[in-house]
C-alpha cells in the first residue's frame, strides 16, 4: 500500500484545495491530511484564518479523499510524521517547491501544480471588505503601526491626520499614504482609526471618531478618567462601533498562554502579582516634560497594571501609590500597590529609575517568572518548591508585536467576539479609574 501525506490550513475550503487533495489521493492508496492548528498558523504569521480547526477538518473530510486527518501543531512535525506513519510520498502544492526537499531522504517528495487564480487569502479579502485605517498622530508608535498593519490581511492604512499639517505631510510621504488637513475629510476616507496622539487628546478624538461611525483602536492609556471611558464605551455600543484599547501585551499569544497557565491551578491559587517596566528617558522628551500628563505612570502604568487586573480582576479593595518625583514634579518612578481580598499586586514603572523589568506571579504551590521584556511575552518558566522542577513555555512574539492587536481589532470589526476577553470593557474602565486616581493625587 502506498501511503501519501499532505498538509495545509484549508481555510475557506476552495477548488484549489479540492483538486490538490484529489491528485494527492491519486498518487497512492491511502491519504493522510495534516490540518494546521490556529496557534501554529499564528506562529507562522497566518493571523486571519477564518474557519475554526473543526470546520477546516470537516471540510477536508467532506472532500472524500482523506483516509485519515491529523493535526499539525508545530514546525518539525512533518519529518516525524513521515517516519511515524511510514509515508511513501509527501506532497504539497507548487507554491512550496524546494521547501520540503529535506524530506526526500525519507520518502518521495512531489510538488503538485497549484490551481491558478484561487487562494484562501484571496477569498478572505473578497469576503470581508478591506478596512481602511486612518492614523491620528505621527509619533514613534504610529510609525511602528504601519509596517505591522501591512502583515495583517484585511486592513490597509491609507490616511493620516495631525493638527500640524507639516508633521502629517512628512509622515504621509514616508509611508506612502494620504495626509489630511481637515479631520472631516480624513474621516470620510477611512473605516477605522488608530489613535496614537498624546494621552490627553485621546478622549476628544475617540469621541469624534465614534460620532462619525468609525471603529477605534486607541493606544493606551485609553482615557484618563473613569467616566470618560464609560461614556465612550456606551457611545461605541450605540454607534455599533468597536472601541478597542491597544495594550499590545494583552493580545500577544505568549501573554494569553501565561494567563491560562496562571489560572489553571499549576501554581495553586494566585496570591501576588509583581510587574515592573522601566524605560529611561531624557528630561526633554514629551514623557518627562509634559507637566500635566507626562510621567512614568501615565506612560507605562497600563502595561504594569494589566497582569494584576487580568489575574485578580477589576474589583480591588484598595490601590495606593508610592511616587518618586523629578525636578519638574513629574513622577520618574512609581509603585502602585493593589490590595484584593485574596492577594495583592505591585505595579512598578519608571522613566527616571532603572530596574529589572520582570513579571512575577506567586501562587500557593509555585510561581511563574517572565524576564524582561515580559510585556512582549515570548518565554516564561513555572517553578515549584523543588528548584529542579521547572517547566518552560515559549511562544513567538514577532517584531513590534502590534500585528496581534491589529488582527484582533479586525476580527472584532468583522463580527467575531472571540478575542473580546483579552481586554474587556470593564478592565479598560478599571484602568482609567486607576489613572484618574493617580492623577488626582499627584497633579
Ligand atoms: N493549493 C493549491 N491550489 C491553490 C491553493 C492551494 O493547490 N489555488 C494547495 C497548497 O499548495 C497546499 C494546500 O492546497 O498544498 C493547502 O493550502 P493552503 O495554504 O491551506 O491554501 P491557500 O489557499 O494557499 O491558503 P493561503 O492563501 O492562506 O496561503
């Protein structure tokens, strides 16, 4: 019996897939089809797969060509499968020519002609209207957003607005997009906006974008007052628009895995969360010179509060701040101490004091440690009483990591709420409340 194996995502099952499977089956007597998991596709940069794994498997089965379906969940698996299933022929479409030649030491490798003019990528683009995104603000983070957005199929950054037309023009030229002097015209040109302007301007821009019926992805901190956050989420619901706070850590695959493990009982009950993020900045930077809204906590507080709020919830009993101020009165180093009924959290951040940027989650039977930069969670360890008992976990975090939040923002615009839990409305409101408390005490 000749055994054949092939692999694919098989998203939005199409004619190209059908023909490939038919010809793969015809190469032998028994066909095994490996279907990729969502996690595996994410790690290899396929972020917008529409169909679930179950649907994709069902569609492969329905073709009638697969004698067996397996799941492909990691790189390197193909070689093991070829040996494990005693495969005679490995086959994939001609878009992969050369890539799998290394398997020819173990079986025959056949690249089948790809069916022309059809692909899942094309169908995904046809199915969903491409979201035209406009950027408000032209600072460093806005510049990072554009190359990341290019990696997410289904969005296209097309416009920029900045009240200073020269800055907008410079930014537009650099990225090949259109600059707008009038915000009304800017709104007409886009479906959604990414707000990366100074913190205190977020509220006004979010409000006007929502009033124009635009979806909003806003950099953290979303707003600096609880009532503003509540009002904006209510407005977003009325306008049937997505309002989404861009704390990139919340959307990166490693951080989601970490939260799942922390809550799974692997370290018992979580009793303490300590998160630290420091980034030394010069005295002349916006972060350390804007008397009203600058300082460490407004700049970095969202990151360090996030794991505490995610693990203990939004209903803290008390939050207290220790603050070290610089000459102009802005906080250069801040610790926010949270007390909960069952534990406590410390959120430490600094622009003028350097410390170890670690995340430490302590539980009744062990702890989880993530070294800097934990806010780009890629690797973490679970420790227990026995120092030799260490479990290691890793996930990919690519480049600036904004692609994960952009992809989740897009899927929410397209009607999927499967990422909503990553940063809920209630969590964003709680963080705005804490920012408000901090500013009230310290300005
Ligand atoms: N395939 C094919 N002809 C097409 C599309 C895909 O023969 N027009 C083959 C691929 O070469 C691969 C298998 O079908 O062997 C599964 O491919 P998959 O990556 O799931 O499909 P694509 O449509 O190429 O998906 P995407 O656009 O997401 O890359």
